[in-house]
C-alpha cells in the first residue's frame, strides 16, 4: 500500500461557526456535531477568531480510492503507530483516509510504516 506525504503543516481548530472558513483552500476538513465544530486545515489558512487551535501537525494520505468494503486498513496503520507511541488524528473522505501526526513524530511514523512494508511517496 502506498502512502503520500502531504507537504503542508496543519492545524486542528475549534470554531463557533463556519462563516470564516474558506472552502476554496486546498485542504479543509470540517466536522460538525451537536457539541462542536472542528476544522483541520493548512496552518496558514486558519481563520481568525477560532475558539481553540493546535498547530504542529503533518499529514499523509492512503493513496488511491478505498472501497467501502475494505476492512482494517486504517486500523492496521493506527495500531502500528500506537505500538510505537505515536498519536494520530485521522480524517476520512469519501475516497480515502488522511492520518496526521504531530510534526515531531512525523518522520518516525513514516519510518515505522516503511519498515512494515508501506511505500512512502
């Protein structure tokens, strides 16, 4: 399986509303529940007046389109990283999954996955 490094630095934010989110930006993951609104975006694209933010994340994606019938892909990756004491923040889209780690753990995470047989591009 192939994993693609994403070149940007990312931030995870909590917002009070979605009006300041620029949906034209390259990466913009929004989650809204009855309790909160979350945004994951490139750090330089964080809107003003967020309630809370955590900077210092890097990301990679599982390359290709993942069929919904596939089981355990994200689980295997997160287990490998957890076994090596690397925390993650995962985001899924219709096509694939994105895994974020803190910047300080990013290269270690990629090395763990490469050793486990993943191809890093």
